C-alpha cells in the first residue's frame, strides 16, 4: 500500500480533528481532543474517535506527536 501524508487525506474527511499518537497512529475525532500525558482523548468519548491508520498507510508527523493536532474544515461548509 502506498504511503500518503495526512494532508492528502484531509480533503476526504468530515469536519473534525486529526492527531497522531506517540506510536505513530493517526486518529480522527469529531470534536477537538484533549492531550493528556501520552495520548489524545476525545471529549465525546471513544465513539467520537476513529483510527485512520488501520485503513490508510499514513506517514508519521514530521515533529513531536504532541504538535500533530490538525483541524479538518472545508471552505464550502
């Protein structure tokens, strides 16, 4: 499977947030997550969190995982 960047995937995602955990796995959140110790927590619990890395081969964030949070929004929304 070809590796992509998270930026390649953003236009295909619903409005929300994406972030990489310390293990290099990317997650999608419906609401802005909270960084706590070594992980991100969704404010609306586990149902609001979807693992992107199991469906896509996404490159790790270029930097510290704590800085990986990206808001997903589309101009037409």
